[in-house]
């Protein structure tokens, strides 16, 4: 072996030996850390308008290894406003770790402002806190003119967090103390200031280096009192950290491609206690080094091979392996997958085909499954600082640190005055080990009581008819009728009369019938159905701060949207109106019913009140035959609740005893338009009696509930037109903001191909691709192109 290679070899052997000697002992001291999940949503963009669709791709990943979790389960996605109100929520199925989906923003009711898109599973919802996924989005309204944002209020107070490296200041030693400055609303403030002693002598000047953060280097004196003065601000609030006359702590002195060098500093002369330094990555021990005694300073080097990509926790341990000083460092081992994007050209005409070849590097095995999502959007819809979040920043930073991080993706790019490594070092110092998620999981949480679900959980209680006794020997039937399928299943009640149907799966809305029968198989029961709304975890303080500090929509985006809408309105004059056929008012406005019955229509076309001779008929269908001109019924309702599946084994329409019906309304022609296409043959609403002249029959739908329930949200394909010689000269405007969206593109042998067409907007576009490999490697790629103005009439396809 050559001498120049001997030292690294010996250091490696030393590290491995020390690791082997201490690993078991240290691990025994660590508390059990339950596994959770990491959930990430890639959205097509961050700025939207009323009426837009938020497209997303969900990734459910192992929290430590980042490979897809193969367990299928529910994905809950919701939209929360800045006042912490949940304004929209949907449920989607995650299968094999992935799920495409969308939220449609209502054109009329969605208010402009900053929102949070939140996502979680049953497990993450049970944990709550900072473990669920959150991302800021901005929703704007189209106005008749572009309104510039109000001038930002003047900052009257600055709050400064002072964060000494290693947890405290050590007297008479060279310390570095990070700081972060914000205003009262939590927004970042960049500052310049000075440090003074008790004699009002200026000791040094300091400035923010990035997003209100910076570092102050000095040697503190325990007998001194220090103050800060900030240029331009008189109202400054801070707490100067503790200065210890004796102690021992960590300080990182150098970090480069070879690893991390740190100093263990002590001002305890004659201290004979022994110490060790451990490095950990997501609760896994990666190295331990014994450093012996330390009464002044000792340098410790940790080779990069012993550290892993992402946040690493460095811990100084006493001889009893108790942590006494900690430091977070961010390491990039270049083991992610940069995706190369090759376009067929860099400049295009409107409605021209764009072709892209996507290629991964050797970090992807040739036969490895890779799932990626792709968005192509206008540059005007991107914040001036770039996208604020991507899968890399979320998995390596956002999901690892508690608290609000402004523009996390920005930490992974170099700026003219500060590198990515320097930004990440500031983040590690200011957020600190106390905000490290894996620290807070240790000992704080137990595994929550939850059950993985894929579908709805329908449960309730069955009692006897007079509700005096729970039935522990009842049988419950569940019938589900949806547009796509229908099914029936049964379950018994438990010893407390409870029933549960797990993992009930259907898309969109379905009519659900639940019927309980006693041990004699008779429906002489009363049955309840528990609330189906899944509980939303409360918004955390960091989520509220995130929603209130997100940047406003770029003016260029608002201007382009307004211009596009003018062109669309010129071509479609009735774009924002809905035309109805002529209606002749021939009667007074109907009086609203006030008897607890649902009535969503006006006056019926025909109405039949049941008389005594009606009870001679076996069911209402037979009664109506020959009475209704032109026939009756495409849609059937019971007290205004739609029912389907009349040809199934259990028909809720023909099962209704005639003596329990008060009247039947027939709605035809324009009146049935509210029921959509299914109402083209009319609608029949069966109104049941509610006491009064006729006592209800003892067999009137006993033990039966009929509900209209919403299930999984259906995924619809993103519309991306294809232009041919037949339609390229169409006068219909094409003003898409998101040109292309694909939530589940697959790499085949490290390659994939994408093609789409440009629209009529002449501007710059950005392509963003992100995803994950089967082994947990993060994939990222981006490219850009331009669409130039061109007269379409002169274009040769």
C-alpha cells in the first residue's frame, strides 16, 4: 500500500472498530422510535385562479429509506384557508405507494387568498402535529383590471432568535451563534446590526446572509452583559442565550467533500470524564468515535462515507452515553438521480408539437421501477424565487424539521452571494436539533391506535324497534348502488349491538341502504349510522404561518390571465352565463314544505295524493301505471333522497308499503333538468307519511336507512389537445396555463418520452419532473422553452 493512502485507511479502520465497540451499547440507550410515513404531493403549480383544477401526484414513502410503501390505503386531501377553515376535502385511494388526483376549485364560491393543500393517511392523521403534508397555494380571482397588491405594512418590531451552536455559549471559547430575524407576523426580515458590551462598546457588526439568517462569531465573557442594536429599528426583541463558565460542547469547523470536521470544546481543566461522538441519520446510528477525556479542545473528523445524504445528527455523549451537546449537518453524497431532458427544439410556434426524451443516470438500475410526475407551466406562474417546494426539498428538509421553512427548495440552489451549502448550514443552525423530527419522535410518541383503511368505514348500532335494547344477535345488510357498480354484503352485530363494514369502496356518490334484522330475520329494528366525515387534524402554528406569509400572485400572471379571459369571452360571449329555455310562470311560487322532507324542485308536473283505494295496489309502481301521461320515472327519490338499483335483490321503491305513502310527485320536462341526464325521462319523488291521519304501518321500512354517500373521488385525465391539419387553424382559443400534466410517467430502462402541443400563449415555459425510484432515490429534472408569436393562418402544418 502506498504511504499516501495509509492514513485514510487507518482512519477508516479506526472508525469501524470504534463503531463496532460502541454500537450495541449506544443503541441500548436509545428509546424505541416508531416508524411513520412520509407523504408528498407534487402539484402542477403553486398559483391558481377560481375555476382551475389543482392536479397532484401523491407519493407515500418509507420514512427512512424513501422507497414506496406498498400498502394500499386512503389518502385524505383537503384545502384550508388562512383562517384555519377546511373549505374542501376529498378521499382518494393510494395503491402501491402512488395516487393521482385533483381538486376542482369552485368558480363562484372560492375566495381569493392563500390556502394550504394538506394531505395525510389514517396513520399520519393519528400522529397529527408536523407529520402531515402541507403546502401553500395562492388562489386569485379574475377582475376587470389588475389590482396591484397593497403596500406592505411598515415593520415596527423585529424579533431575533439567537441560537448558539451546540445549545449554549461557552465562556472564554470561540463560539458561533446563529440568528434569525422576523417581524410580528412571522415574515422574514433581513437586518444589519452590531453587538455591544455593557460599556456600550461596539464589539462587532453582523448582517443577514440569507432569509433573515446569519452568524455571529465571538468569545463571550460570563461576567459581561451583551446587547444588540439593529440598524433602522428601535423596537427589537431578543433573549441573549446562556453563557456557561464550565461545560463541553460541539462546534463544526469545516465541512467539505471529504466529510465533517468538528471541535469538542471544554473549559473544565482536570476533567477526567471520557466522551464519544456519534452520528445518526433518521434514528439510525452510522458511527461512534471515542475521544477520551477533553479539558480544552479536541478535533474529530467524520468521513463522508459514514454520513448519509440529508440531515445528520451529531451528538456529543458523556461516559454514560447521555447526549450533552448536539448539532445538525446537511450532507449531499450525490446519490440522487438528476434527470436529463432533451427537447426536439428550444423555440416553438403556437400549437406545435413538443417532444422530450427523459434520461436517468447510472444511479437507477436498468430494470428498476421509477415513477415520476411531469408538469409544464408558464413562467409567469412561478414565484420570482423559483418553485418553493419539490420532492427533494420535502423529503430531505421539510419532512425532517418541525416548524415553518420559507421557500425550502431555494436552499438547494446557489445564489451569487451564497452557496447552497452555506444556506443549508444556516438552516441547520437556526432550526437546530430540537426541531429535528426524529428527536421528537423518540420517546414522545407511541404507535397510535389506528387501522389501515382502503375505502369507507360504515358503522352504527342496531336496537330493537322500541330502542330499549341493543341487539347482539342482529344481522346487518349493506347495499351500495353507484353509477359504476352495485354490491351487497352482510355482517353480524357484536355483543354491544354494534356493526361495522370496513373498506367499503366506490367512486363519486352512491346510494347506500343499511338494513338490520333480528334473529328471526325480521326488520323489527332501529338502526343508526355513524358520522362518515373523517376528522381533520388541527392546523399547527407553523401551518398557519405558512398560509399567511406565502407570496402574492405575480402581476405578470394576473395580467396574462386577464388578457386571456378577454379573448375567450370575445369568442364565447356566454362564457360565464347559463342559458335556460323560456319559462312561463303560470302559478304562484310554491310554498316551501316545512315537515323535514327534502324538496329540491318547484311545483311538480303531476302530484298524486294517496286515497283509500290506493292501498289495493301491491306497490307504487303498479299504482302509477296508466295514470301518468307519457309514462314516468328515470330518477326515483324517497323523501327527496335519490335511490338507484331498482332491479337488484332489494328494491327500496317497490318495498314501501302503500299505506305509508302520503303522495307521489312526478317531475317532467324542464323541471327534471336539475337531475341531469338521468332526469331526461322524468323523476318520481315518493313522500312518506310523518304521523297525522294514518298511523304508519309496523312494517314501514323498519330497520332501514337510505343515504346518499360520497366515496372516493374519481380521477379524470388531464386534457391535452392534439393538433392536426384538420384543427390547427381552429378559431377556438387555446389558453391553457398548464400545458401538460402527467402524474404517473414510467421510466423504461432509464428512459421515457413525452409529447404535447403548445397553446396560443406566446411566452416562456418551464418543465418540472420529479419522482422516486423503487429503491428510494430522488429524481429531479427541469428544462425550459419558448413559444413565439406567429400568424397561425400562415402556418404550414
